[in-house]
C-alpha cells in the first residue's frame, strides 16, 4: 500500500508546515535528511515572517483576498465557496500566463489540474501580514461565511433602525484598507505590482512584522539579487540586532552544510558510486576551505545566544536535534584539520547515528533498498532560509513596485 500524508482541520500553521515538508520531499537537494528543519524554519520565520517555501510572488498576497472579497460581495454560500474560489484561481492562471510575466505563476504547468491552490499556500502569510483578519483556517473561513452573511444583514437592519448613530460591529474578514482589484480581475491580471499595491504590502509588513528583517528590507533597502541574505550589499546598514540574527543563521548554515555533504559522501561510498564519491569529496574540500577562512569568526560564536535566538519566537527544538548540532559544531571547531572530517570515524558515526535515530529501519546508511532510491543529492544544498527561491523575489516585487509610476 502506498504511503500518503493526511491531516485533519487543526491549526493553519500545522497544515502549512506539513505542506512545506511535502514540497521539500520533491526537491532532493534541499530535503531535511539530518533533522535540521526545526532550526532552519525557526530562523526563516524570524527573519522573513509570513513566507513559506512554496510561495512565489508578492502579488498573490493581493490576488487571494480579492477573490474572496468578490465572493463575499456576491454572498456565495459556504457550500459553494470552495468550488467558486477554485474556479477563479484556475482562471487566474490563464490570465497570468497571458500577461507575459510568467515567472512564479503557480500552476503554470498543471493549469486546471492544479491541486495545491495559491489560496492555501498564502493563507498563513496573509494572516501574519495582517491582510487576513479572520482568525482561523481556510476551511473554517469557508464554513463561517454563512454565519458572516447573516450577521452582516442583522447589523444593516440595526443600522437602518437606529439611524445615523448606529455602529456596524460585524468583524471584517479582510483588511478594509486593501487596494481595489483591477478591472476585469481575475480574468485579467499581472504579477507586477503598481505603486499603490506595493505600498500597501510594504505597510502591512512594517505594521505587523516591524521588528523583522523582512520589514527592514522592504522599508530601507534597494532591489538586489544575491544567493544568501548575508551577501546583501547593504548588510552593513542592517541594525545590529538584525545583523546578529543573520550572522547566527549564516554560521549555522555554513557549519551544518559540512554534515549534509558528509552524509551524501557516506551514501556514495556505501553504494559504490564513484561519480558521487568524487563530487562530494570535492565539495567537502571546498567547504573545509570556507570553514578555514571563517575559523576566527566561528571561534567567537556565542552559541548560548544562538540557541536563545532560535527559540525567541516560540520555536520548539527537540533535545536530540540540539545535541546533534552542538556535537557537530564542536567537531568542526575543535578539529585542527577540518578536511579530515570526511574520513573521521567520530564524525561519520555521528552522522550514521543521527540518520538511524531519525529514520530507524528506513535509514539509507543501514537499509540497502532505501540506499538504492538515493538520487545522488539528498539534502546537500546549503541552508538559505527561503531567501534565494522565495524571499528575494518577493522583496524585489515590493521594492520595484514602489518605484512603479505606471
């Protein structure tokens, strides 16, 4: 029987986390093979709140509430809202593909067969940024709409009865300051933000996530394209608190990348695949050179402050994860020759034990069938905390939009 993922209607945050896990399973080079996801996600959420690995462009933060507000105005009942909204989201795909700017169009390949709709991808972020005011999951919102319509009608009747001094108290589901959609939406749309739209998203982020690096980026920096946030050309201008967060994230990413590379080298050696063995030995040599160049900075790493930063927003880090991370960092910092870790029995044993503890009988390093399914790159990519594939594009969308006088 094939394995499947499933969940019931619990918290939206839990559903988003599971969706991200499924997405990462499809991207072999970024899979969380050594159980570092809790730390990785803690930093990503701290630095870039409201984002996720499966988002693409900033404009979707407007598309989704526009679609739902349209249906609220039409009083589409709860039993029909999912179907009606889905139809609009699928029509949106065609409109965006016709616009010419197709980078980041969700459903570009699947089209009307798309399963994971943008509304579910952006639902959590809409709440974090303060555009979605309804405090619940997407399914709960759908079920609530019938109640919402009744309450709204009651309030209007009360307003008519009490006259000009009456106050409508029905809670809105969406921010009243949301810009109006363009004429013809959703059958006409573009991913480019006009100035009013970009300024709205900027204000939502600054108002609701004002202490985050994301807010600083959209408020104080210029568009850029770099592979990692610590390569940002304006890094020196980041506030000290944010620079420290970035430096913690960078050190964790750099040091733990070696563990991921060693894991893949061990898989290559166990499977006897000479091409992968050579590849990962070369990558480990390159990694060790980078660590040598950063040894002084890493030696000053305040790991107590690092862990306090990781859990500062309520992230829960399993004790076994923390022990594994600390032990690997100790091995790296205490090693006189970092390159020798590729053949170090203690380092290899640490990696072996970690995978077995996580996967038990499905661990590739002890299960031949699981090893045969190895693609040649399992979690070998360096952690970038959603920056290169998601956040950099979203930030640029907003920054460029605020310069757009069209």
